[in-house]
C-alpha cells in the first residue's frame, strides 16, 4: 500500500478582519495592513503577537511635521545576569556592571534592565552592535497612538532572539571582564517574556539614525 501524505494548506488570512497577511520568504510574523495586527504561525494556528510602536515624528505630532522614517522591529526582554559578584537584577546594577555613567530619572534605577535584540534581517555583527547600543542606552520610549504603514519584516522569532541574549549583554560589559575566565564561567543571562517594539530611524549617509537617542547604527 502506498504511503499517503496529507498536506494541509493554511491560508495566511487575518483571523480578525479576513484580509490577507503580508508575507515574504523569510518572515516569521505577519502584519495585517487592514487592522494593524500581527500574527505568528504556531503549528496550524495563527496566534496574535502584540507589538508596541515607539512614538516618533513619523506617527505623532502635527501632520505638517510628520516625515517618512524606517521602522525597525526589536525583541525587548527584561533580564537578570549572574556574575561572580552576585546577581544583576536592577537597571542600576546593570549600569554598574557595564561601567555606564548614564543618569536615570527617579524611580527607574530599581526597575529590571531591558535587553534589545533586532528582529529584522541583518548580519550578526550588526545585530550585536544594534542590540548592544540600545541595551546600553536603556531608552524609555513613549508609546505611539498611531500605526506605521510599513515595518521592516520580522524574521526572528522570540526563541531566536533569546539565543542571542547572552552575547548581546556580554558585549556591553567592560573588555577586561570579557577575557576573564572566572567572570565568563559565572556569567549567565536569564530573560523574562519578550515583546515586540518598533523604533523609528532616519536614513543618514547609508546608516540608520535614531534622533531621540542621538544614536547611529
């Protein structure tokens, strides 16, 4: 008796509005242009994925001042890090570990530090650089009330971003610690639940620039 293979075709249609989801070859999370939601294919089910859009000049403010910007998606995780000196559990602890002298607004220093990992396609060196810079800057973005017309495709699942978490955090600590075997043996990163965040960037001489952070990647 011949083997029988049953193939099931799952239509990429938004469960909310029925419109077709936008999908490219490497996309893992698909936007619906009509209702602005995002879906991830999990087995045979299209599950809802929340995404927050950071406020920016492309979505917020008077219409006459709005401008076209590139929206990049990032996975954001609260995290803790184990080190030979003990656990890093607050933003204050993390900034001390990283050797940062950044001033924090009152009340933020006791909050968990946040790890940023790009969710878009890029070379590994760029992914680490972008994640390192944003994690070090510890930005507190305001939430936009708008929805971007276009977002750079999301090609990394939450599990993919978690796999890069330790490398990103390690890249933010002082160089002498990264070559200290005792430090490396004890170092470990544990992440909480991830969420998606889109951040607006301007193009500037072949690079991407985030004006609110004065950050170029």
